[in-house]
């Protein structure tokens, strides 16, 4: 809305700002023996503004007359003299009427809040008379709604209703609020389709808040929408908001009732259906909790790892010092804007939030507390998404469980304990990998094979680090080390074999999505073959020859397909180096074998 820029107008604007501050802020500090002191001061300011507006608007009206020859609109702001005839809301006369109506509205509220009801009612009537002659436009629509608060518009049903069967005012208000909530929901969808995800998320959050506030929700549907919104916040690393959505989702989902027992489900179709739906929705919410815990830990890992992927202890201490009080203060400041819940559910939501942090974990104990929460939701998710009937979902949950263990191991500084965590990952994934039919689940099989290979590879490196600390590795350590090397090679080889044609031929050119994984697998196999420990010279020679063959494959592939070099720069550099060095090592062993003979 355009506004005059005169000194008088600036004074009016400053007085209005001060009146608002007195009414909404300063009034809370008024003494008990004079509870309306600030309200009365605000009223005086509003009356001064009304007088100033009449003067300013009279002058504006005269100017309009000279410009367009129309008769001057009456703008005194008193009953019977407002907007003498109909005008558009965005016309100069309409804007003048709106300004006067706002002051009348504020005076009306002021009198009502100071318990002078009849005077308050009169000012609100003046407000309505001022705006009733104007068409509704974006300039005055908010004023129309607020001035008519308590008098909701007609509902569609009101047009066809018998006398005495009209909806109550309370029901009309409820329906009007519901229409507004639906508008917010549709805006969330519109902005999502426009790929304006920030605005879509804001409207979605507002929709969920209002649905709870006005009790316009179906528990399971609301809970799933809140859990889905949490994933948006996770992607934005806004973990406090994500946690709040998930806690609210879990609490509201519980309002749908208890899960019927298997026995009850067998006796009744309705109970069976209810059990199925409740189990499914709660398991879906549990999966969102798993993602929350996993992403929180993974983001912390990215922040704490050094250039070789290990925990940077100096960085850890630096972040701990910086975090003291900072996050708590930030959380208090942001939280008021996002809260869900009514008096019935608020305490339950807050209680559930307290069970898991929304701050990035900086050490093993903090990471472990988040891991345990994630692991508990893994068990809950598996109640519905069992292997029998939900293969893909079940395996994804297992992979998330494995990922939780992997990131927890990052925080563990004891190498043996870290190795045990990776062993748990193998125990989780290995049975599924063996039983899964690669014909129907090729992509999943490849994922499992590669992850198992990497896990065994990581365990091998850990065992190697432990062995380096010993003067002479014992037989058990060597045996364990070789077993891990062989297991890792086995799964890498299974992955590589899955790429072969039905005739067993390896492709001359790898597809883009397989290029790096396949060459990394070849590189790891080459390294593992050279790491195998054996006192037998013939076995050593065989292992090194196999290793050289794998390194050579990488070098040759990149020579024939230069575009592949970028995908494996580090591996290619090391492969070139090993192609030069390994023949020397092989020749030394051959010489040694010859001398022994």
C-alpha cells in the first residue's frame, strides 16, 4: 500500500508502531494496581492518529478531486460518513478507508481489552462500515478477515438449510478454519511441484500445526505426513525440527489405538486389517527415525574425519569447546516457531524428544546413545517389514542397521572393538546375501556383495594395524588375517562376476554406474592378493602374479578407455606404481625358489 512520505505521515506511522508496542509488549509489565496503564496510553495515541488521518485524507481527497473531477469521498471515519459510495479496495479512496478502518479496529480491541465492551463494539461497527463499501482486494483482505472475526462466512451447506437447522457459529468457525488449513495444504503441494521445497516445507509444517490445533486430523495420516516432513528437515541438516516432527508422529500415531494381537486378528477381518495398518504405519515411522539417527551420525563423521577418514582428535576437541551452550541457546530460540501438539500431547512429544539428541555427536558415548535409539527402531521396523513378503524393504533396513554400526565404529578408538562392530555387520548381511536369488534381485545382490567385501576389507586393515603393534604375529592372528583377505576377495569377485555376460565374458566397456565400483573392486582384489601371508614361496609367487594381473587390468582398461581415468585417479596412480614394482618382487621370489632347488 503506497503511503505519503510527508513529515506528518512519518509521525503517524511512528505513533502507530508505538501504540502497537504499548498494547502488545509494555502492557504485560503494567502494575496490578493500574493494569491498563499502557492500554490507555495506546488509546490516546490511536485517537491522535485518527485525527491526523482525517486531516491527511481530506487533503488527499481534495487533490484527487482536482486530478480527476470526481466528487470527494467522505473519510471522517465516523458512522454515516465513511466512503460515501462504493469504491474499489485498491483505489485511493479505498486505501484511505482501509487506514481509518484499521485504527477503528485497534480502538475497538483496546476498549474490549480494558473491559469497555459497548465502546469497543461501536468502534468495530465503525470499522465494518468503512470496509463494507470497498471491494475486497489483496490490499485489504487481511483487514476484512480480522474485522469480521467471530462472524465466519457462510458455509456451502448454509445455502440449502431449513430454518432452525442452521449450523452453530462454533461449527461455522471450525469449517472456515478448515478451509484455510486446506488452502495451506494445497499451497504446500503447489510449491512442491514448482520445486520450491523450502516454501513447500513451510506450508506443510503450518498445515500440520493447524490440523492439531483444530483437531482436524486422522492420527495415522497425520503421523505419516509429519514423519515425511522430517526427511525434508534431515536433508537440510535441521535435526531439531526433524526430531520434533518424528516425536510428534510417534505420539499422534499412538492415538490410533493399540495393535491387535495375532489371535484377535485371526478371529476378525476388521481386527486383522487394523493390525496390518497399524503395524505398517508405525514401522514406516520407525524407518524415518532410523534415517534420522543415521544421518545425524554420518554428518558428525564428515565433520570429524581427517584426510584419511580417521577421527581427527584435535578437531574433536575444538568442536567440543565451541559447542558449549551454543547449541542449547540456538535450540531455545528456534523451537517456539515449530512446536506441534495440544495440551493432550505436548508433554508426550517433549518426553520422546528428550530420548535422543538433535546435536551432532562428537565422541563415542554421544554416538552410541544415538546408535541405540536407531537400533531400537530397526527392531520396530522389522516387525512389519519382514523378509517374508517385504524383501526389498527388509534388506534396506538391514543395510541401514549395518550403516549405523559402520559409523559408530568410526568413533571407537579401540581397534579390536571396532573390528567386532564390523563383524556384526557381516553377520547381519551375509545370510541374506547367500539366500537371495540374483536373478530377481541383481542390484540388491551387488550392493550386498560390495558392502560385505568392503567390510571384510576394513576388518583386514584393522587386523593389519593390530599385527603391526606385535613383534611377531601369532598363528591365530595370521589365520584370521588371511581369512578376512579371502572373504573380502570372494565378495569382490562375486560382484565382478555379476557383471559378466551369460557366457562369462567381462564387458569391454563398463556402464557408467558400474565403472568406479568395478575398477575399485579390481584394485582391492589386487591389494588383497599381495597381502596374503604365506611361508610357502610357491603360494607367494602365485598370489603376487594374480595381484599383478589385477593391477594390470586397471591400467590397461584406462589406457583403452581414457574417460575412465577421472573415476579412479588415485587407484590408477597406485596401480601404475605396482605394475612397475611387483615384477621385481616376483623375480626375487623366483630367484629364491631357484636357489632352494
